[in-house]
């Protein structure tokens, strides 16, 4: 698997290049204000698809945030999809100003990846969790603990990117995907996990410790 450590995520160039060409075309045509508009659009997308390095915690039982953003909700839930039983669910909302590269929260193996079609409601809404387009990734740790990650699309670009596949060994802090523009990521941890984060916290993918597995 590619390390995905480029300064700008490669998938972003499909959006950045057409906008950059528009700047040149409108500038040549003398349409200055239109060229300026596309310059700012291009600049925003270059900034949006940024891919900064992170300092990954080395504590063996630490669970790091899989996404940048704001913790919307922490709750005990019953889950009956890729995992069965009751879990601690932490929901992180990413607005358009956050880094949107997602990272693996805990080392292990990708046990399953499932894509689900759905709607494109505003990702900060609770009903987006069940109704929006999403991609589910089930991780199993070396000790057999299960962690579920769900990438949820938002209302703008409506595109989920996932770079991992079933059977892949993954490390804490490893980049595993991207959700374009405003979106949401949910992580389901074992019920006995020690949760450190709280609602309203600002977290960074791969860097902020949100809890510990016991």
C-alpha cells in the first residue's frame, strides 16, 4: 500500500487541476474577476486536501482519534451490523476547514470493509448516522478486540475514499481514507474502554488520544 504521505492528497488533484486551468483560461481571456474567483477556489481546494504529518502516541493501549474535528456525541449503543452487541460510540464532525484525512485508531487487521448507499444530509445531524452514504471498516486487534469505524458523507461533495481492504494489517495513526468536505466519522469501541475525550472536544486524527482499551 502507498504510504499516502504526500503533501497534498493525490485524489485532490482531480479537483484542483481543472480549477487551476480555469484561472489561466479566464486570465488569458481578460476576465479578471472570474479568474480571481477561480484562484480562490483553487487555493481553498489545495488547502482542503492538505495532508499534514502527525506525532503518533506510542502508548500500546492508546486509541487515537480517527478524524480531525469536534466530538459531537459519546454514547452507549447497540450495534448489529458488522459487530454485534453494545459499544461506546464517539462521533466526530469534520467541517470544511478541518483536515479530512482519516487515520487508524489502533493497530490490528482490517476484518471487513462495507460500503452503504444512502442520502446526503448535513453530517452534523444525528439522522445522518443512519441515513447517509457511508463506509464501514471493522478492525480486529491482536487480542481479538473489535473496533468499528464508519465514514459518513456530508451534503457537499458526497465522496468517500477508502485505501484499506480486508485482510490488511494496519498501524496506529496510519492514513486509511478521506471524506470530501463536511463529513462525519464514528468510532465504536468496546464497552469497557476507558474514554478520555468528552463532547465538544477538538481532536486531531492520529494524534489525540480519545481513550484506552483495557
